[in-house]
C-alpha cells in the first residue's frame, strides 16, 4: 500500500513540474526536466527504464567494438532488458536521474564476465588493476562485492604482489599506481566485514608496499616516483624529450595520493589485526608522504597541487593542474580544510566537464589531453561534495548525466571542447569506471553512503536545485537490508530515523535483517563557494635547445610564449624575451616558455654545460659481450666497480644502458637492479626502449650521492627484491658507469 501511494506521488510530481524545471545550465547544454538539451540534440527519459536520443557524433566513424557486438548498443533508444532486481532500487521525482541510474546498474551487470570478474569495457576485455580498483572505490563495492573480490584476486601474481598494469617502459616501477588495489580491497572489506578477505589482502598489500618503498621512494623529497596513474600515454602528459627512466623519476601528485591512501589502508588493516607496532610504522610512512606532497607539490600562487615534479638530475614543478590528483588530495585528507576549499575553487573546469589536465597540450591529440573522463569526473564530484562546493558539484553531476543521456551508454572519455565521444583517440561504451561514476551520483553523493571499518555513515548532499524526495531500497550492507527514504536538500541532516526512532546518521556493522531509514535534510545552503569555469587553453610549446662549442644555448621561438625562463640545476635564474643565452656557470640548463597569463610550459631537455664527469667501462668489470655487459637473472648478477674521486662533494651517478625487451608504451619487462655504495642502497631502473632495439642506448635514473675523497666501491646487483612484473625476463645491457661532479 505504501509503495502504491509513493508511486502516485511520484507520477503527480512528474506531471506538474518535471518537464519545465531547469536544473543545470551552462553555455553548451542544459538539464531541463527529464531531458538533456544540447543544441539540436536531445536525450530524454521516457520512463525509468527507457531513454531516447537523437545525438549524432560530430565525425561519425565505425566504432572499435562494432565487429565484436554490432547490436550491443542502440544509440537511439535504451531500454532496460537486464534483471537488476537484486541491486539497490532508486526512485526520484526526476525521471532522468532514475533512468540513468538504472542504465548504470544494467551496464554493471553486463560487465560481469562468465568467470564472475569485471570486464573493463565493451572494447577492453579482462580485468585491469587500476580500472577495476578505481571502479570499486567509486561505487561497485556497494553493488557487487563478490565480483569485486574475484576481480581483485585476478590481479595478484604468483609472488603475492599486486600486478601493475602495462605502462611506460615495461610497467613497474615506471608505473607504480598498482597500490590503488589496496584501497579497493579495503573498500570491499568495509562493505562486507569478511575477516577471511582481510587475512587474504594483508600480506599482498604489505609485500607490494615494501617493494615500492625500496624501488620507488625518494627519501629526500619523501615522495613516490612513477607516472601519472591512469594517464599512462607518456606523450600526452610529459614533454617529448622525457624517456622512460625520466618518467620513472617524476613524482606525481596523483600517484603520491594513491600511495598515501594505500599506506593509510595498511595502517587500518594492521589495527584491525591488532598489529599495533606495524600499524604505527605504516602510519609514519603515510605521514611522510603527506608531508612531502604538501611541501614540494603545493602551488600557493595557483591554489592547487602541481601535476608533478619532473626533470633529470634536478626536478622542476609543472604548474598544470590534474583533476584526479586534485580530487584524491581532498578525499584522502592530504589537503586540509582551507587547501581543499581552494582546490575546489581553482581546479579548472570547462563547460562539458573537468579536463584531465589543464592547460592542455596543443601538439597532442585528444585522449587524456583535451579530454574529460567520466570516472575522473566522478572522483572530482565526490571531492566537491566533501568540501561543500555546490556549484562545482552541480557541474559534475550535469556532465555525467549529459554524456549518458545523449549517448545511451557510459563512455570512457570525450573531447573537452565539443563534448563528443568519437573525437578522442580511443573510446569504449559501457566502460566500467564510467559506469561506477554514474551510479556513485546516487549512492555516494545524494545519499552520501560512506562505509567505514565498523559502521556505515550517511553524509548526503542534495543541491538545492535538485530538492525533492528520493528513495533507495534493497540496499545491502553486510547482513542488513536497508530501505532509505530522503526528503529536502542541502548537506546537513535535520532528522535521521532508524525504524521510526531518532538516531545518529549511521548504521552499526552488526545490524542484521531489513530496516527502514528516514532522512530529512536541513534545507540548508552550504557556504557559497565559486568554481573556475574557463575556456580550453594550452601550454606554450616546449623549446628545443642546442649548445654550441662556445657555450651559447639557442632555441627557436615557440608558439604561445611571450618570454622564456632560464633554469639552471632546477632553479629559475632568469627570464628574457630573447632566444639565446651565453652560458657562464657550470650546470644543467633548460628553458621554458611563459604565456601572457604567466603560465609556464614544459622545460626543454636539460643540457649539461662543462660537467666534470668520469666514465667506467662496464665490460672491464664482468663477463663481457663485446663492448658491454649483459645483465640477466643469472649472468652478471653482481657487477662491482671500484671508483676514485679527488674531492668530497655531491655526485650524480647513472648507467648507460639498453633494453630491447619490449616497446616504450607497453609490456612488463622493465629491468631493475640495486646499486650499493658502502651501506647505502639505491634503485636503478633500466626500462624498455623499444622492441628488439638493443642498440638504442640511453641513461638510467640518476642518483645524487655524497662521496668523500678517495676510493669507493659501486656494485650493481640483481636480488629477489628486484623482480619485475614479468617474473622471468629481467634483462638489460650496460655500457658504462657515469659519475658527474655537481
């Protein structure tokens, strides 16, 4: 009876108000009633289980998945055909909200493979570590916890380590974002309370973090090395001169936020297992990384964290903002209250969505560059809700609804200036993390469901424009089923009733059976905050420099630059309009263009001027093959070179190497060794440089070492701590050891 009355109220509301009200509008589209309007295009909810669209891509082309499933997606009409009755059921006074939530639930079910793991997208088979983990954290742990468990198990190798997805130079440790698995695994535990699962994930996360702290941690900066997580198409996020070893050396905000979150998870796991001493060790390490992020990556003049530190011997901040990094610093608590507010107001958004990076790169195609990704929008949406920035929150919700309503699927990405899903380099409908972002609007924002280790807490946020009545029924939390009804708007709770009795806005982990929850919001308007909504923009192009024998560095004018900053040893030492400079002091020199607004572009490749360097030919210190040494798991497993320095000071040490075991952009055969000088141990990373390109030589990552005058011994060792993702092939060639006096 009660359900029938509810439906009558809903239908009455729909008939009288839904078609007329404008919920969100900007210069490119509007959400009006039960439809999205973008110029001549319209996506409209006909019912809670049907959406129609007349959208036509700007440059229609054969979609990459058409040969696989030619009838999989109907771009004119979506109708629910899948049984989703076992999942949380949502009803709202706005039919579009309900229909798009149902679409997301259906796509989440259709993403489940016959082996009960998640497919990454229609075009992308199998389980990917970062995709499934980010999806689980967004919302999928609340919908399909058992499938989440099985998917995460599929991303653990025989050595009980988390598998790193392919990335620059042969995966780990050039890419180190695999630890997001830990955050996802903890999310599943919080949802299920399964102690066996906790016992399973503990050694995996511990082993993985121990390896990362050995191979990828910069003790001086207290930051983790590695590329920008999901943005793993190196030409899209880094200057073109950077090689895989350089990308390994970079220290990205998003990657460090992921590691901070994983270390916090490990702290909580140890507490749950009553391992207090170990918990304290992991907590201290998490605190170190948080301190490193806030000390080295914060840009006070811009009000957000830099995308990364980058360079070679000396690291420089790139002043681009990174939407995912911004979101995770807020959600993880790395950014305190005031910084979180500043980020929410200064992170640049564009009408169609929040770009992955800003400004973008004019010499690159749309993919991560010149694009927005719905899953990133989902994290940014949650961050804005956490801060209480209603304007930025509405922008995110509108962006997620627009894409799904017009395209009738949750696409992986879309071009930022046109909002079109077919103008990016690659795409796929029914992309898992985009699906997760769509369903998170309801579970994580409107109802604000926040699972914790011992309870479920409600932190709802309904923007004033979306005020009304919402109902989420059949929501499973551990051994309880919850039917939740919420009215009003705002981000404060006026009344919270559990089975008719007033209570704190939370549910104990021990609750069992079916229960009713009534939430009345306070109809409050959060403190007014702004958001930065801007047109697309580009960095100045990167200069290419040359240094003459007479010590004159020159470069050609670059598009977008009104002046050039001179950088020596990582520090800005001058600014000029001219495109030449006479070098007078020793050091590593770069230049970067600065545009009319004061935004600097990428630095040019560092040029050494008069470095005092010494070379030690590797073939003199091992079993040589011609003019080099082959390093394998059984050959030259320890290369020992005695060195002599004439004066005490700081020295840069690296190795000239080659690795033809795979291409630059994929595979998993990055070679790893440990360099020992006295008692000090330093990671040496020898990434892939091209399939079969064993004659393509470059340099490893550089270590700055303090040496006293006299004799020292340098060894390069293969140990069980330097296994890579491949597990069997861990090979490279070395030509010489290089020592440069700084």
